């Protein structure tokens, strides 16, 4: 392993996958698979938001309503899909959803899913804020999740995969044990933080993620589902020589749509049918396993 470049991010050093120690996931498995379900809320008439079609002047009713459908309909269909297949989820939660969509997060809590911090709302980015403002955003979102769930979340994904240069430091200082955001590896990576601290970075998918795939690249729902199956089959083979993490990132307003839900169900059923060969789990459980076994 090389020394981090001071001109770079300084969070981790280069390490080639074949050179690393080999370890197992629970049950002697080598591929850990988690579903990251993004539950998000947006501002009406302002702020950021994914677009189904180019938006007009604010209020952009077309795209706002499309995203709102995800919380009113799509998320519930995805809950039923996951229930039917017996697949757990890491639910990435904007804290204002407790106010905006009462009962939604509670439904996934009842499933035993992991609740992960995901900012206040996806109408904003945290990486553009001052350090004090970003610290306040993290503190506000964390306090609401801790109040509602009875404990603080262990993990965090920034709204819009947005980080400032001090985000890992602020998260570690706020008590977070892992962050998502980074797609730089197929294994969890320890990040150095200021003051001699550390925080674990779990692989978060940008390829097997419905926003880049469907909104940006214009893949169909079936193409996205086929990519999930192909990625799973290949990573299962690759995991014979090293422990790997495969994440699947979903948004209800995209894959909750009926024409995309059907091929998604087929793809997740393909994975669930191999549950004896892989570890179907949550991001938090992966982080706990690594923290107990892999030195920084």
C-alpha cells in the first residue's frame, strides 16, 4: 500500500485488490449483496430534483408530481416486492420524510430494515455549504432519525452524493461509523479523518443505480434489470478469490413504476434464489463485520 498523495483527498492510499488479505462474510460466503432504497422528499417550486422530462418554470409540477408518486405509490410496491422475496434493505432516509410522509418510514422499520441517514431533503446538496452549515445539517438530520428510530443511524449517504472536503471528518465527529457516496472499490475501505480518526467507506453503486442508468443513460427497466443480473453473476464468480460487496441503488419514483417493477422483480428473484451462496444483508451489517475484522 502506498502513502496517500498530499495533493489528493488524503483519505486512503492505493491498494490493488489482488494484494489484499482474503476473509469471508458470515457462513463462509464471499459476496455480500445489499439493496439501498432511497426514500426522499423535495421542495415544491424550488430546489433540486431528478427530472423525467425537462422541467418548465417553477413550480415544475410535472417532475415534482412524478417524484411524489414514488412516496405515495412506488415505495409501497417496492416494500411488497422485498417482502415477497425476503430481501432486507438499507433505507436511505431524508429526515423531513417523517413530517412529509407520515407512516412511510415506519413501514420499513416494521420490516426490520436498516435506517440510514440521507440528509434533510434531496432538494439540497451538503457539499456546497460552509463547514458550520454542513455540521448543522448533519446534526439536524441525525437528531430527527435518532428521535424517531430510538437510536442514531450508523451510516450516511449525502443527498446527491454530495460531499465537501470535510464531510468524512464531520460524519466521524458526529458518531457515524460508515459512509456511502464513494464507488471507488468493491470492498469496504477505511478513510482517515482529522484528529487521527477513521470512518469506513462502503461501496455504493453508480452503475447499478437507477438514476444514472435510467434517468441519465436512458436504459429501459429491462436493461437495468439485466445489468443487475449480469453484475451479480459476474461478481459471484469473482468472489471466489476475494470478498466483495454488491450494492443495488433504487428510487421508488423510478423503479416503482409498473413497467420497471416487473423486470426488477425478476432480477431480485434471481439473486434471492442464490441466497445460500451469498450474504443478503444491509450496509450496516457489512460495516459491523468489517470493523471487527479488517484493520485500518
